[in-house]
C-alpha cells in the first residue's frame, strides 16, 4: 500500500474499541468496574501486573502457537502468584 491508498486514521480508536468491548461484556453478563475518581491506587496492582507480564512473558518469548502462549502464561502466572516474593509483604 502506498500512503495515498491507506485508509484514513480513525481518531476514535479507544472509544470505538471500548464501545465494542463494553457491548461484548454486556452480552456475556460481565460487569465492568471502573476506577473511582481520585483513587489512582486502585489501578496500581493491575499496572504492576501488566508491566511484569509484558516484560517477562510477551517481550521475553517468541511464541510459535497459541498453545505456547497459553502454556508459558500459565506457568508464569503460577510463579507470579505463588513463588516470587511480593513487595507488599515486606
């Protein structure tokens, strides 16, 4: 594709994705819970988890199949939850 044949960018990216994800969740009976205003500490745990997962799994492995992703993710989550020390525990 050349620049002239590329589709125009959609500047509603996150809103459009969230709309679709929100609709999917509603269809499946999943309740979305957002961070309360002025409570950024509610996001700290998941941000730490996401950073660790991205650095140690997604950036650390070259996957050849979806089954590889599932197996490595399963092993990593087991280690993350049970074996490694957690900063909050001192």
